[in-house]
């Protein structure tokens, strides 16, 4: 058992099992997203479903596309994500670096989602990402 698995077991009593292609069933936890523009220069991308090895490429493509659409800030709302795996964490780290190079801001909202917060903490991204408690605060903070 890895250190991360051990820490998760202590916190939750279980260790999430990575999904495989055989776990997918029609109508399962597919990745869904929606976009809104609450003000000029700001894009809010809301993601729902599981972000894991099977959906990471789609997640990356979606986030990168929305980052190209913004002039200022991309708010990534992950409060509806059921599972955030290491592949999703890698995408977040890469997109964060890409946003910084382009002079854009990336703000991530977990909205109290313990699964997402645990993954971000276990992966050390809670120190790198600009985390916001709500979409409204993420959009309105200069």
C-alpha cells in the first residue's frame, strides 16, 4: 500500500479503486461539462462525472479549449466530480502551468467536495492551484 493509499484509508476507511474499461456501463459516470460566461473575460467550466485514466484526455481537451476562450480567468468548477484520479491531477498541473505561461488565471472550485479536496491534497496540488470556496468568489476576486 502506498503512502497516499494509507492516508486515504486512515481518513475515509477505504481506498478508491481505479476504474478499468470493464467498469464502464451505459449511463455510467461519464464526463459532462457546461460553460457559462458570467462577465467579460471570465469563463466558468463546470465538470461532472469521474476524472480518471479513461476520461483524462477528454478532460484535458475540454479545459484547454476553454482556457483558449478566456482573456482573463478560467474558473474550473469541480464540485460535481465524483472521482478525481492521478490522471486528472496531472491534467490540472499541466493546465495550471499553461495558464501561467499565457498570463491567464486558473481558479479551481471544489465546493466542499471531499473527494476532490482529498485528491488535490494527496497530490500536493492544493499548494499550487488557486483554490476558491465558490464559483461566485472565484469569478469576483480580482
